[in-house]
C-alpha cells in the first residue's frame, strides 16, 4: 500500500506538466499577446517537472 501515494503523486505531476503544455500551446495558437498564459503555463510545466524530479530523487535515497 506504500506505493499507491507515490504513484498518485507521479500521475498528478505528469498531469500538471501536460496541462501546462496545453496552456502554452493554446496561448501560442491564439497569437494574442499571451504573456499571462505563457507565464502560467510555464510555471505549471516547471512545477510538475520539479515534482517529478523530487519524487525520483526521494525514491533513490
């Protein structure tokens, strides 16, 4: 049962990366200014990627 929370955290982190990429892609596709969309999408991608990196380093140690 200890693996389930770790898997859930990894799935949520991947979902955050995917949603961030979708926000960035949608902002670029609209072509309108888009500073806030790019910023928020980039932050979502960065947060998800950092979470995945932290999960990976915690599992090693």
